[in-house]
C-alpha cells in the first residue's frame, strides 16, 4: 500500500545545503515552509487548495501507480523494479528530483516521462502503440499513475539535476534559450509571463522563475489540477504553455521539451519539491 | 531525432560533443533552434489559421530575434534603437485616418482570448473571431475584477487623455506595434502580426476612448 507514511521513512538527507529540504514533511508542510520563507502571492493564492492538499486525489493515483510499478506486465512479464532512474535499478527515493539527467545506456538526457517509456519498452517489452505507453494524459492512464507514484517518492527532496555531463549542461542551456525565445502571432516567450514577481494574467498570479522558492511549486508535477479534475505531468504543462503561446504542438518527450524541463528544474535547484502538488 | 553515438572520451570538447551527439549544423544557429527545426521538437507541418504552418510561427522575425537575445536583461540603447526603427517601418495607418469604432464590439475584443491556438486543439476562426485578450494584461472596466497586471491599468484612458489627434495616433501605434514606444515590450503587435483587423483595432480604441465606454465611467 502506498501512503504518505512511506514518505516518512527515515531517509538520510542527501543535500544538507537547504535547510527546508526534508523528505519527512508532507507536501503541504513543504509548501508551508516555503510560504514562511518568502512573501509570495503565487504561493498563497489558493488557500482552498492548500487546505485540500492532505486529501489530494493524486494520492489515489500514486497508490495505483505503485501497484502497476511492482506488477509483472508486458510481453516480457517484468516489473519496473529493474528500471534505473539514475540512482540504480529500482531506487526511487529522490530519483525524480535529480532528473532530467544523462543516461549512458541510451546516450541521452532523459526526463521522468521519457525514462519511464524507455523502461516500459526495454524491460517490459511494450511497444509505442500499446495503450500503456501511448496514453500519456489523465489520472486513469498508466503513465500518469506511474509518474505520480515515482514523483511522490521525491517529495521534500531538493531539486538537484546533475550538471556533470556536457550533454546535461548543453540541454539546460538550450532550454534557457527556449525559455526566452519569442515567436508566434503574440510574440510570447515563457519569460513574458514568468520573469516577474506578483504579476497576474487575468486573475492567476504567475510564478517567477527567478525566485526559486516560487518556482519549485510551479514545476512540482505531477500535480492534481483542480480545474482539469485530473493529475497532470510536466510534459502536459509544457504542451499547454506552447498552445497558449500560439506556437504549435511540441512533441511529447522531444529533446526540445526535455531541454526546457532541464532549464526549469535547474532554476528550482536547492528548493524542496512538493509532490504530489495541487494546482488551480 | 538526435543521432547519438556512444562517446567514451570525456575529454571531448563541448563543441565536438554537440556536433557528434546532436548533429546540429550551420543551418540552425543555436542548439535550441536545432531542437525545434531539425530534431523533431514540434509538429512543424501543422496548418495555422493565417494559412501558414507551425514552422512559420516558430520562425522568428527581426524584432523577435533581437529581443529574445536579451534574455532576462532589460533593453540596452543599441537594441532599443534598432527595434524602434524596425517597429516604425512596420506601421500602416488606415486609409481614411484613425477613427473610433463601436465600443461594445471593442469590449468583446478586449475580453476574448480566443484565436490562433494550434496543437492538440485548434481554434476555428470560421466559428468565432479571434480576440485581443487585453484583460489578460490590463485593467479596463473598473468593475471587472479578473484583470491581469503585466501591463499598466487603462481604466479611464480616454477620460484622462481626451480624444485629440496625437493621443489617438499614439494609441493606434501602440496597439499596431508597441515596440515603436516600448522596445522589446511584452505587449503583442496586434496590427503588425495581423492578430486584429483594422476594424477590430478601431473598435477596441473606442472601448478605450469613447465617453460612453465603461472604461471611462
């Protein structure tokens, strides 16, 4: 059974650098520690969501994800326990907060979603056409169940994507260019809306990428999006951003999407992840 | 797709690795451009409402290129000068001079964020006209509480400034291409980029200037 007590396991703090990074905290306590640190209209904009976090529907999704993770599935009848998310096969605690990272076995920088797809194909033998891999969105999809489970095991850990390999820094730097790249009929870049503090689009207070305490909440996906009544992923957020910017459809787990996620994760470095989060 | 060779020499320089692994060529002048245009980042061939493709949407024009290069920095005087002159050249005035249209239609333009979205869902302009979404960034009608703050409040715009020729001309140019006055601004170029028609611009101007408009109450 997956529940939050799992997260209270006595895990040695890998990064003593940030006092507030503490995997034994519940997601709402992590958020509260950030609110106590910085004055942020973004972090505090929905007291209703903060109140609902202990009953986040994403916990059920994570629980189903744990079962799927352990289950022997696919043509090769294997579980995902042999999948290496960067800290060794089956090691999930704090693995997601150290992604995207370079994987020698594929020669690529991969984010959570692309690594999961890779393991489902190589270990379990699924093909890209199988629903298990093809269906990327919605609380009912295998992909979101698994991502929510794996992500939850990084709650309270500080974001710490490795920058040791030249491809990791190259992807991060390319992601930075993408973040500031204006294009399309409205001339928007991500920076149009996420470069200042306390600004609003209509009634939504926007997170500022230059304030890591705000930005960690912004990038804490999977999160239950109340307005969508579904758990959503980082890749889903990226797709939505480009759609809103009128710049077309970014391909899921393309290197462009992973580069952007590398940059946005690097920008939250040192701050504790809120997983699963709850968003508007 | 990235062609990844297994490289085992950590001593390779970054540049060599980029060429070996990303195979990004002189066609794209940066890795990010290569990821967009050469490495399958986007559905480039998808059709857009204005009759082009996503590839055209993602291809930057002069102002987009120059302003993107600034990154998080604010605009320097050289960049400002070149952007302002590009913007000045782009301005097209209506043949019969600048006239105020119908503020009620202008209100709809200011409120609507519909239009030009392409991807997993695509806006259909034959069903609904594209809007200007001014409320995303500006306060206008003082009774509307769901207004954005990326831009300044425009409440009482005409009441405070009157409707003389110079101010109408200025507002028209700001809406057509705001980089004339605010180089590398975050405000879209509604005229230059053909987001709004000439009629829609005169209607939204009526919303700003007409004494009967809720903006001026």
